[in-house]
């Protein structure tokens, strides 16, 4: 411990947090989920997970089931009905349980198609003169003749690289889903390394925009795909989420503005089991809602998609227009969000996400419409009202998360210095020399060090001492007392 001069005085004010705690999430009006509401309520009831997580899983599964069938009219053209969803929850929050229940239908469809494809392949003449064979996913041979319908029927992926995903869209089904409760593996993996993250984010964004992707590699032929569809639900833990939401590359490129976020308050510690947790009627209603959802997803996935006659892997979904009343609702929503992006307005800090909110609303409204009626000829006003209601929740959620976890570099570096001082430094006082010798390398540069010190002083974490003290066995004329130690 340092020996402090007896005549120096210390300020005794309470330090202010450099990074504010995340504000509580707003409640969701589940009625805004329209025909999907019953399945969300059922999953939340069965798993006791936060409703927001159940909602994310259901929207992801519904988007995956619809995206190959329709595009939707927007105020400025048309777009796919694919959704990218990003959910934050701690380990034990039952994220995987929610996705497991929501994806039971698509997985049932995938299993049936894989079995049918294998049986069909077994009946074929296996001579190489009969068909060109490549090794597909899981080592299963697939027929690569143009127009053949026996492609490997994998539609759900849980652990991919961007290169692998593009390859799957080239040789596999043209409409797939990327769903994982270990999103940290993706964000921390090969595709999102610093040298790859910009290209990976750009390709994902392009798939969201119009279902196209291209890739040029020296080791393989160029890939240029159109008419593909990708829905995605990435679940991450809070420590990973802080990095993801603060990633300048993902934000600047636009990937984060295409993701619908949810970071709900944890239910852990409040999921107590009573002698009778649910009455028989509730259990039955949950089972019926889930079975109806699963069956509907399977029926939609089994509906034959419209494709390019020259390439059956290129989707050409029909266009689902908006009714006049739905257009009016969407136009009003657009104008409201646009005005709230002005300087100093509520959405000024999330302009990328806010600018895409009307298109997201159109996508969600189309998903609800086709889920409810495969043969619908337009998006009705009721579904657009509900979709706009959901997007208002997502706008507030993104604003809330951004306010809590997107912080300026100078604040972030000061917080890193504070954490090091509290967790690693064993003396009551600190000096510039000691920081430059012992602190993490990124904080040792004189300019970075002094800026971090000044920030900690202004927030009350460091208090200048008024006389010479000993720090690291050296006399220091200028030093600061670490306020949290008082």
C-alpha cells in the first residue's frame, strides 16, 4: 500500500457511472402479432422465457416459412419478406427452448424432404454416366443436373461461415434459415474476424435487401446468385451483445440496421414451480396453438415456389401489394419516423435502423398476411396496423440498447482504465508513470492515458491529491486517489 501524506485532502463525492445501466425494456402488446400471437403466448407460457424471446423465435420461423412465396410492395418499390432478428439473453434464459418450439415445423419439413430425397436417390441408377454427382452437405450425393428437383433438402443451418452459406445457396435450396442460440460463435468466428467482417456484413445485408449475393475467390470460380432468400435469428449472451452493438463496422456497413433487436429483462429467478402451475385448459390451448403453428409452417414450406424456368434455384416470388388503407398506414408511419430522425429528435441516434423501419413493417405485415391466408391478394390494413405497432416497439428497443451500449471511444477507454484500477491495481493512489508502466497497453500512450485520467476525474472516480505521495515505491508530485477505495 502507498504511504499517503497526512496533509492532503480528498473529495468525498459519489462517483458517477461512466456507462449508464440499460433501461428496462418496454412491454410488448402481443395483440400486434395478429395471427402469430397465440403461438408466441404458448411458447412464453411453456418455457417461462421472456415474451420478447418467444416473439423473436416465432417471427423468425414465420419469415422462413413465407419468404420463398412472396415479395411485398413498399413505399419505394418492393422487398423480400425475410427478417433478421437478434436476441440477447443470458445463459439459462431458455433461448434455445423458444427456438426449438418455434422451429419444430420447419425441422419436420426438412426431415421429411431429406428422407424423400434420399429414397429417390437410392432408386436412381448410380452409374456416373446417368448423372453428375457431387458430395452435398453431410456427404449425401445430390443430382446437379439443371432443373432436377432432388437437391439436398437442408433448409435450417445453425453453424455457418459466410462462404459456406453462399455455397449452400448456390448448390442447395434457394430459401434457407440461419438460426442459432450460439450467435457468439458466429460473431467471434472466421466470418467476423476484423479482416473479414466488412465483406461478411455486406453479403448478409445484400441478401436481406434483394436476395442476391456475389463472391470472388482466387481459389474457386466466381459466385453470382440472385433469387435467394435468407431469414436469420441469432441469439447472443449479454457480454457478446455489448461488443456486437458497439461494433463500428457492423453499424456503419448497415448490418445492424437490418436486425430487429430484443434484449428483455431476465426471467431467471422468477420462474418458480407451483403445485399446479397451469390448469388443464391452458395446457391444452398451448398444445393446440403450437401444433397449429407447426402445421401452418409446414404447409407454407411445402407450397411450391415460383422459380426461373431456366434455373429452378432462382426464386421469383409473386408480389403482394398493399391495400390502399395499408399504404396510408405505412405512409403515416414513415412520415412520423422520418421527422423523429431530425437532429436532437428521439431517433437521431439510430437513423440507419429508423430509416428501414417502414420497410421492416411492410415485411412483417406481409408475413402475417400470407401466414393467415396463402392466397391473399393484398396486405390488409389490420396487419399493417399490427406491424407498425411492433416496429414502434423495435424502434424503442434499438434506441434503448444503443443509448446503453454505444458509447464514445473516450468513455469506453476511461471505463477500461477504471476497471483496471479497481480490479488489478493494489494501491490507493495512481500516477501517470504507474499507468504507463502497468496498465493495459492500449492505455499506456500518453494522450490516451491523460484523456482517460481527465474523464475519470470529471466523473469523480479519480480525485487529485494535494501533496506528494508514494506510488509504486516512487515519489509522485502529481497523483490521484482512486475514489472507490474510500
